[in-house]
């Protein structure tokens, strides 16, 4: 007998039960405490709350501008804002607190600080205020402590209060909150009564922690510069500052700028500022460097006046042509032969250095002796016309002495001998090096000429003798080479192009190689470097 097929009553019941379970789960996922609809509603509520808060903050910023430009009154300002429907309502509370309602939210605002102290949905809610315990201002590394006072309206009397702290930055001990950094710390306050929850938020705005001063140096002159404190410290903090420059210091002053005068030209000074909030509580800034400008050299007379202070710092402001005067060398007062200062050419040149020591001999040098620093300078069109039986140098007539530094300097010119005015020996750098001395990024090109009948003892060397430590690095010499070295001499990237036979210190560059940059390993031809490549070989970028 054939049986009928169909759904049994038991199967139908089970199906219905499963469907009911699935429906319950779906409803819970949609409408439960963590349901999709609940989360969407909460997110939407938070967005509305954030938008309302942003509106109030913009309104407060607008009032701050009007307050200082038009001496505006806060109550009158809010009245106009209500008329223009930028806010829904406003009300003066206790002391400096005003309540402003926007888009269904109420914000308690401090008129003095123009900060939001408390906010939540308009209507029935707890109110909170921040009471700072820490007196006055403290320094970075210290803390600020405060309490939160919650006030309930009569309708919420007896409600259970819960305060939810920010996720980070705040610690609590008993009823006291502690923070170590300035900032705005938001707390959520919930009042629960009869199973219903009422919420507000309190904001603790902390600005009493003073960081160490941050410094900038401006208006550097040859004998002065200005120190600036860039921090935006509150005026009511009653801060005093002491400015330290090198080994000197100022009295306590309240100004955030300080002009230091009477300093040496072309000198670096270590600067710091000490900030006092009381006689014994202070914090120091980080140290910064301030460098004064060199004394400006614009004329031949300015150049000669270096003799008045051979330890000073100087900078060329333009090319100086001395070809029309008889130039020997700069000699300090009281027979002070040594230039121990700084001469920064700023990429400019001294042109036409040719001198006379009497009887028609031309033995020009920049200085007699150098223990200071010469940098970024060109000596162009030097003319040496014979010597009086002595060898001498071009930068220093006699010696580079201990501490001397030659950096990014070039020399070009001619050495000429005749029957009447014979030449003994000329050395572009100096007659002798007495170390420690440093020569780096140096270019020299000298031509030697004279009749075969002239008394002629040409020496094609960068310097004559050497004693002590010497560092010679990144040098290109045309018709010149390095004569000798000592055991303490360091030679690096030294190149020469000369017809003189023999093997010398450094790397010889033949005539057909001078335009090949790859032959000059170690010279910096990059955009940041000081060398450039030409068809005639490498030259310093300051060469014109």
C-alpha cells in the first residue's frame, strides 16, 4: 500500500520554534544594547553633540575677537546671537557661568576663560564644575590637581552619581584628580534615578603647567643680537627671566625679548634663559647658539682698518679692488704681525694685490702671519714682481701658525721676474706652516714668467717648509704643487697640473685630463658642494 508523504506536526513545531529563535536573535542584534540600530542611534547622537559643541566653540572664538577689538559685552553678544538664531537660548548662572543652548544641548561656559566647563542634553541633567586645588602655576614635570563638584537639580535628588574618567592622562586618588600635562580633560557624569539615566559632561581645561622656554635668535649684528622667548605664557603667571650669554647674565626681567649688546663680532655665544615662577623655583631652556656678524668690509680703508683689531671678525660685502695702491700686507698696531681673527669673504674677492717693499720689488701678501681663519675668499689678479732676496707667501708673508684655517679660498695671479728685479721664491699659501693648521677646499692658479737672463729661482710650491700637524684636503693647483710633508701631515684629495718634471705629493693631472671630472675623486661637485667642473678643470663655485 502506497504511503502519503508530507510534513508531520512535530516537524512543523520544530520549524516554528527555530524561526522564533532566529527572529529573537535578529531583533536583539537590531535593537539590543549593542544592536545595530542602537549603535547607529548612539553614533548619530554623538555626531549631533559634537556639531553643537563645535558651534559653541566657534561662537566663543568670535566673541574673543570682539572682546579685544570692540570691548564687547558677553550678555549683549549672546542676545544678538539668539536674535540671529545662532543659539536657541542663553541664561546667566552663578558667578561667571553662562548656559548656552544649541540644537537641543546645553553648554555651561565660563565668561572669563571662554571655555566650556560642562555640557549635555538640554533639560533635566546633573551639573558639574571643576575646582582647581593647585595654587598658581607649576613647572613642567610637576602636576595640577582638581576636584569635580556635581550638583543635582531637585528632581534628581538622591540619584546615584557615576563619574567616568578620560581614557588617558588622569589619575585619581580618593576624590582628587591629577594631571601632568596641559590640555582639556573630559569627564562623563551620569545620574541614575528610578532606572533612568541623566548625563552631562565636564571639561577640565588645564593651562597652569609652564614648559621650559623655547628660544629663537634674531637681528644678529656685528656687536649685538636679540633673544626671543616664543612660548605663549599667560600674563598672570608673573614670570621673571634671566638671560645667560656666555659667562654673563642679565638681572631678572619680565620681558620675553632681550637685546644683548657689546658682544664680539663674528663670534658664537651659548645662550640660555632661566624662567622663575618664584625666588627659588625655576626651569632652564635648552642651550642655543647665537653668532654675531663680522665687521663689514666695503672699502679699501675698511680692509686696512683690520690692523686696528687683528683678533676681530670681518666679512666682505663686495669685491674690493686694490690694484691702484701699493699693497704690502696688513700689519697690526704695535707691530702685531698675527691675524688671529676671522675673515669671511662671503664669496667676494680682493682684486689686484700687488705691492712694493721699496726699490721696485713687489712682494704682496694679505697678512704677515695667520693663526685665525680665512674662508669663502678670492684673491684675484695677484702680481708678484720680483723679491728682495727673500722667499715669501701670498696669504701669509711668513707663516700659518697654530690654529690657522684656510677654507674655500682661491688665488689667481702672476709671478714675474726681470733682470732688474729677480725673483727668489713665492709660495701662495705661506713661507712656512707651523701646525696644527688646516687647509680645505683650496684652488690656486699662478703663472710664472721672466726672461732667461733674469736671476731666477722659481719654486712652484704651495708652501716652503712645514712643522707640526697639518691637514690639507680637497686642493687643486695649476702650475703649483706640494713641496714636502712631515710625518704629521695629512694629505687628502690633492691634485696638481704642472709641467715640472718629477713625482710630487698628490695626484698629477695631465693636460688632456683636466676636464674629466672622474679624475678628481673626493672633490664635492654636488649641488650642496663647493666645487664645480669646467672645461679647464675643477674650480670653486665662488670663482667668478
